[in-house]
C-alpha cells in the first residue's frame, strides 16, 4: 500500500464567517499527481493553502508525514523588485546562500595572522570549514547555479532574459521564475495553483514533461484539461464543500463521474419510491389506529417510522449552476475575411509580420496559435483597424459584424457598474439588464458594483455577455478560456459549436482547440502556416518539434 504523506480528516474551514467546506476528508499518497478541479469559488486555492499549513482548520485534523517538506506556487506570485531573473532564481535555496556567506567569512577569518599562525585556532577553523563544505556538497552546491540555469531554460526563460529586472516581467514570466525555484528546491509535496496560466504552447508542453518526471507528489489546480490528461494520475473534485477523488486523468474522471451520477440518480429514484411506499404504509396504519384503537397498528406505524429514520439517504444529484450563453449569429458574406500581403511595421522600424495571406469562409472555426510575442493579439487589433496595416490589404465581408473578446479585457471600463456596461452594448431597461446579468452567474448585489471589483473569471463572463448582445457573425476571441472555470469553458465550447457564423480564436488551451476548431493557423517568425484539424492534428503534422 502506498505511503500516506498527508491526510485531512473531517476538516472544516470558514472565511469571514462563510463556510468554505465542512467535514472534508482527503488522503494524498506518495507519488500521486493529483489534478484539483471544481468551479470558481469552490475553495480550491483555500484548500491548497490549508494543505500548505498557511492556516489551520476550524475543525478536524491534518496529518503530515514526519519530515515532509512542501512548496506552493501561488496563482498570482509577487517578486521583490530590484533583482534580475537569474538573481531571483538563485534565491531558491536560502540555506545554500547562507553557507556560502559563512564560507567567505571563514576564509577571511583564516587569512588573519592570529588564526593561521596558531595551530589550535587554525585546526578549529578548518574543522568548521570541512563541516560547511560537507553541507554545501549535500545541497549540490557545486552544480547549483548550473541546475538553476537549466531549469530556467527548460521552462522557456533562456539566457537572453536572465538580466531582465523582475518588475519588467509579465505575470506568466514571474510565475515561471517561482516555478523554477520550486523545481530546484524539489519539495516532497509540490503544490501548483494554475501553473499553466499565461504560458504559450511550447512552455505548456515543457511543463507537462517536468511534472511527469517530478520525483515527489504533486497537486495541481488547473483549468487546462489537456495538461490534466497528460500528467494527472488522479483527479480530486471539490464541489459544494465536498471532495471526491477519481483514479486516472481528466478524461477518465469525466467518464467515471458521469457513470457515478447516473448510478446515484437511479439509486435516488429507487429509494424515493421505497420511502413513498413506507410513508404510505405509516399513514395507513396511523389512520387505522385512529379509527379502531389498536395497539398493533400503532406498533406497526412506529416500526416503519424507525425503519425510515435508520435509512441511509441517497442525495439527489444536483448539477453545477452554469451560465446561459446564446450567441445568435447570422450568415452574412460567404467570404468573411481576407488578408492579402499584410505587414505590420512599427515607428521604430521593427517589423512584427509581413506578407500575411489568409482567407476565412462562412462557418469556419479557426485557431490562431504561435509562441508568445509572435504578434497574435497585434494581428487581431489590425483586423479591427484595417487601416493600421503597413502594407497589403485587409478585406472584411460587406455584411460582417465583428465581435471582439480582448485577452487583457481592455474593452471593459473598470469604473462602470455592470448594469451600465451591459446597457452600453444594447438598449435594455435596467430591469432587463439585471435579469440578463443573472444568467451569467452574477449576484444581484454585483450588478451595481464597478467592473474593476470583479475577479478575472467574472470579467471574462461579462465580456461574453456583451458579445451576446452585440450579435456578431464573426467572433475574434483572444484567449477566451483564460480565467474561466471548466464548466464555463464547456458552455463556451457548446455555444461555439452551435454558433451560426465564423470564429477566429487565439488560444493556448489545447483541449479547447481540439474541440472548438477545424483549422489551425500558426503565426511564427512573421509568417502564417495553415494546418487542417485541431491541436492534436497540428502537433502530428508539426512532428512535435515546438
């Protein structure tokens, strides 16, 4: 039997008086790679912090294996300013830095005449040096810097970025540095909260290989179903304050979960039928006892009531509340969009891309992929403003209405309240705007709050709500699955499948690309290359040489 490294036993946690989970039990065994999934707001990050001993439970107990060390990658890591990428990465093992400082101080100490000229003092110093060098060797000190550099390169941060100050990095790059530090530390329990957010496709594939090869136990919060399929040995689902663990990857989990829910629904229906039969018998015996005072009828009624009270009740299957998304597109032009020899050169002379040629036809679903910095989002902005092209021509069909979903959510005004934001997209009454927002899982109180107070996932849902009201027949979607939980992503996939119109989508969500698109266009080194099929087909044709 595998060794248990951590166990939560009937724990309860509340935040600001609100119960997050009650009576939760979870067992983590050595060597498992667990994908922790559940809707936004279910408490996944809170559970990860509890596992990392950042606070204790309100009730229940937490068992940790003696000597277990752990490290947690935060969803939004913060790095101190003033250090370069390499300098920050080299702080992964503070103990090693302390040993190096002590060795330097000891060398300075031994260089003094009063030490090297005195055998007793010199012998004492040499023994201290020997002890420190042994500790240095145990921590792999001689190879430490090269290991840090190798880890940075493996995660996509090559030497060209090592001298960049951390305050000039993107959120994704900061996360990579923190991940590199954890990988160098090699804790026995590695806790990763959305490690793949903001990573491009090559970095995600590198991350998968690193996690699969990790010698310890790993728990991952991720909405990337492709990553969970590739690395997870188990899936732990947190929903309505309860945790259920499944054997296998994400695909195995979805199949088993559906089977369990069907079985539970059948058992619930059968039990409800039995309960109704027993309750009818109780009512019948009580009626007879009231008409003819008969102790036997009273005893029979009591006996069946006890039987009912002792019964282990099967819970009714309840579905996670999902947003309602209906993108009612319309046909429009047959040739939706055409790029002919398009180039984009900036005022400083830098050319982002040149001689781009692409045609989109009605009804197509096209995925735009490529490394970070290749110019994918810039190409979308050019499609919205064709006159900004430095060369070539962008032709948009005469009856095409574009709907744009922005990755950085710059189409939203953070100062506006949600009702005003929605009414700016379509002429709705205040009451209709509130009812519309409720369909996208916003609470009544949130409808009067500023957009700037929303979480990333909530702003994503708000952008989708505005798209519905704009009634486009060409969707330009820039990373639409970022910040959405898996139930919301599945709703988006189903909606795009039924959308009467054309879709061009930038995404690093490989599972989404496999389900939502039928053609991949790669932007790399300023050129477009087309591949038929979804992400898996694209990988096969590319020969896995990202």
